[in-house]
C-alpha cells in the first residue's frame, strides 16, 4: 500500500507545504503565517491536555488495561516511516507515523499498515525551520510502539489517538511513563495486556 494513501485528511506533509499550488498547502500556509512563532527558535510549546492537569493534581488513573479499555483499536507494531507536516485541525507542526502491526490486541490485524499522529515535530517551510515540542520523543524507523484509539471514518487505516495513548514498547513490554500516574506496573508485558483486555471483554 502506498504510504501517501494513508495520510490523515487534516495532515499536510512538509513536501506539500513547499508546493503551494495545492489547495491543502494554501490553507496550511495561511495558518502558519497567522501564528506568533518564537523568534529565537521558531518553536511552539507542547499542547496542554486534560491528563496533564489531572496528573498535576496527583489523580491516579486505573492500570493500563482499564485505561485503554474504551479504545476501539489497540495495536502494537514496528515503525516503518515518519513524515513531518502540518496539522490543520491543531494548527501546529506534527509527525505522521506509519506502523506495521505485529500484535493486534483489538480492532486490527497482524501485518496491517496503520498511521497515527504525534502532536509535535519540525518542518521547514520556505527555508524557515518551525517546530512544536512533542510530548513523546519522535519515533525512528524500527522502533516499536503500542497505539490505542479509534479509526478515522474517512481513512480507516489512520488511528485517531492522543499523546496519552501512544506507548513505547521494549522487549515485548509496554512502557508506561510515570508522569501519566497510572496504577499498577509501569512495564506491562504485551501478553499480559492482551489477556487482561480479553478478560474484560468477557465480563
């Protein structure tokens, strides 16, 4: 499958931004021009989310399986491609990640190629570097991640997620950042997570 066909409808790749003849690029460039960028480094601070505020108040969330329970799709896999671009919904630089599924825990299939978006990244537009600080490190091809969310109605291969539903996987264990303040273990084996989710669905 061609990666270009997997792009989320609100994501404009960096290459398109530098080809302003397209309508998608024109709209994104208007958004970019309207933003007050940091004059020192062309960056925007990370976006605040609800879990940021709640974590600051030390509210503890349930363990990983219960935290992910509402998600329609939960898959883990290996990163194949990353693309820098602009999110026209968030009005910020973003990074689109292509993932080859190796562990479909719910709502996916092994071998499937899916995309998800990270709310941060770096783009160069008309020779000017602009960035938005990501909440998680930008992945590299070969890295393994677990992603949870819902399918985009207009592009089913795209998983609509949040930065709090993207987890790095190391040695078949999901790494839960301590800042999320989830209960339970912060290194959760994929096999254990699969069993817990299956048991929940039976109840």
